[in-house]
């Protein structure tokens, strides 16, 4: 079992003497930059000039620089732009300007693990991965709490990488709840598997299939929507707050019996076999190569699939239901 690292085990004395450059000012970039600054660490922002993010970051009180200049002015660099954009930005703006002994920080291990970025050997390379979206991370910090996070060291040139990654995670607010040490390999492989098999791919496909079965059987789409999608949030909230056993305690005996007897029939060994294949493709780099090729082709397949999802009947029904409920 993993050991949970808590807030009181970490100081932030080392990074308080450093300048942190956050590259990117999207939801994670904004949240982490504000949290680090509010923890008393000098924080600047690196962006391409001319974008809307530049004005926003400036209005939020940050010193904003072109990416290369921000890298020159800092010794801790957080790469918080989207994964597909990182290799080119690293090659063109970070690598030519980063100082020996600096710390390169990622929130996701994809580009390091799959060698889309190969940092110079004279850099510390670490991972600080909040387990929450940016707005939730910032909101928790402001309320005096935090969200959990993962940390890892990929490359330790200075001998201080482990200390720096813990201090940075504390400044982001993650150790208020707890940190788990992992590896770049474990983080990226479990993250991709979770997204594909359960959180995004699995859940959305299960919802659509259930909806389609009910509609094909002659039930009203609106009723089907309530049963397979709208009520899902209630169940997920129970699982999130009380675990699976807590969820089972909260639902009716009919739901308990039906779920516990029919669930394993649906999610059977054949489904688990397919899940293992998904994991194998992640571990061997098959998925990574496919995704890298997709990005080099302007994401044609992805855009087609997103548009197909948008036009599904469940989305048309959902817009009407959500408008009725939420206005």
C-alpha cells in the first residue's frame, strides 16, 4: 500500500528562494500559478504573445513573458500546456533557454514516458499531478483545503529533486489532503487506462448503449435519459463520498439485488479481456503512437468522433432535459 505524505512533513524553504515559471494559463495553469503564488513563492507566467491568456494572466497580477524569456528568468518550469503542444514548445522555447540544474515539472507523464520530450541530463525532471480539474483545485485551496496528488522523480541531477517536488506539491495545495509517490510510468499508464476503460470511454459507451437499448425497445427517450444518464450523478456522488459499499447501503434492496446479480453478467470476463488489451496497448506504446500520429494529422479522426457524439439522440434529448431542469 502507498504511504500518504502529509502537509506537516514538508516545508517550502527551498523553492521560496526560486522563481517558478508556469508555461500556459489554462485551467490548470491558472489554478496552480495562483496557488503557488499564494503560498509565498515567486511565480511568473510564460505564454505566446498576443493570446487572450496573456491579458488574463496580467490582469490577475502576474508578470507575463514570452515562453523563452520566462524560462530564462526561472529555475523551476511547469509545463502546463496541452500534451500535443509540449514537444514543439520544449524544443523551440524551453530547451534553448533553460539553465543547468533547473527543474522541469510535468502534470502528466505522457511526453516523458513516451520520449516525445527527452530532457537534457543536467536537469531535474519531476511530476506534480493534481487529481482534480483546475477550478476545483483552486477552489479547494482558497477554502483552506486541497485535493490529493501524485508526485514522481524521473531525473535527479541536483540531488534535490525529491525535496523540490514535495515542496512544489505543497505550494500547489496537494499535501493538505495527501501525496502519493509514484513513477512516470505508473502515472501515465494508469491515467490512460482509467480514461479509456472506465471514466471517459467505458462510462460514456455504457450510457449510450443503455439509452439505445431502451429507445429501441419503444420507451420514451426522455424517460430513458433519466434512467441511464441523469441519475448516474446521484450514484457517482455516493460512490465518491462513501465507496462502493456505501453506495450499496444507500440504494433500495431491489437495486442492490439487481445490480449485484446482473452487473457481473454484463461486465464479464470478456469485457475484462478487452480491458487487458487496452492496458497492453498503453504499456507497449501502441496507443501512444496512434495518438501522436493523430495529432500530426490535425486530429481528423478525433474531430469526426466528437461531432458524431454531439449529434447522438441522447445529446438532443439531454439538451432539452437540462434546459427544463436548470433553465
